[in-house]
């Protein structure tokens, strides 16, 4: 087998030995360097199937349902424009592997919101984030009713904290972690503020996230 490496090719005068880190002549260590790099790639690849770390994924802010109380904000977020009938925004979960054996689980959900100044007091009904799961029928005409997995209302009790960027978070507890089988799908529901002290054009939904765990 021939290669395109010739005497006129240029490469660093020295390379680091992949096993010791020591510098040595490039021609002498070129083979060892390549083999060492291949060994490390295989080392990582062999361990990926057993990874146990949790990863937070961003949920697209493109809803499949808008209750009519929200407008697209200037920075491609969502602005609540109606507090008399706050409705809901429904967002599909990110595409996740649907595994029968050792399914990936959702262990937390999070909404990042901004409520700007202008409230006389904390709204009677503060924003909430909910996770729903729904079975997918095969060859049938019945549309299954989604089941509520978990819901979390904004818990901030101070107006000064509420009127700034903050998170609505549910971390692994109660119904979590939740797995999705091959025959199920899920979505997040965001409902804004309403009732006494709520204010029009003051609440922004900036981001949605779910944490997944193998």
C-alpha cells in the first residue's frame, strides 16, 4: 500500500508520544502517534453505551398549539398578550430514542421566563410548566387523552425576584424520571400568569429544557 507521505511533506519536527507525553522526532513517532490516537478513540467509543451522565436538552420554541394569548417576541421568544384568558402553549419534546429495553428517561424539566416590571403585586396565578405523556395508537381512529405526568407552578414569593429572569423547575421527584416507550409521545405545556395583579405584555417565555438520563 502506498501513501502520500514523502520526504518533501512538511510536518512538525517533534510530536508528543501519546503514551508518555514526551516530545520526540516526528518520523520516529508518527506511527505511534496515529496508533495512540486510534486507541483513545476506541477507548471512548467502548464506554459511550454505558454512559450514565444526565444531559439537558433544549426544547424548540415552535409550538404545535397556541391558545391565542401569546405573540412572538422581538427576540423570537414568546410574549403573553392576554391575561384574561391565558390559554396555553404546547411544545413537542425533542426527538428521543424510544427504546423497549433500558429506555431513556426524562428526569427534570425547566422553563426560563422573564417578567418585566409593571406589576402592582405578584399575580394571583403565576406561570406554570407541565409535562404530559400520550399513547400512540396504531391503525385506530381513537385519539388517546394525554395523561399529566408532572406540573410545577412558579414558586417565587417576592415581586422583586419575579420581575427578572428566573426558572420554573421540576427536578427528579415524584413522577420523575419518566420514560417514553416506542408507543408513546410527550409534550410540555406552558401557561402564563392570570388573575389579580397579572399584566399584559409583561411575561416572556425565553426557553424550555428537559433533562434526560440513560
